């Protein structure tokens, strides 16, 4: 299953800023927990197991 590898988020800079701002006063452990929760929430929203598996493989790819 191929995933989009081109930018598809509206206002990506705003998204990044919102993500960073949401973690500003958190410890590193709290940031990691929030990121893990966010991954699980978004995976549930996607819902398609094949897409989620493809996303895991894409994220694990090394440069």
C-alpha cells in the first residue's frame, strides 16, 4: 500500500508550531507520552490497518 510522500497538510508550518507549542512546558518523558498518544489517536482515525502498516514502514525507513 503506497502512502502519500508529498506534503498534504494544510498550513504545515502552523501544524508544526501547534505541536511544538503544545509540548513547550512538558518534560521529555511527557512529550514522548503525548507523541505516543497522538500516534494512537491518529492511527485510530485512519482505521485502515494496511495504511497504518505502510506508515510504520515509511516512518522506520532510514535515510
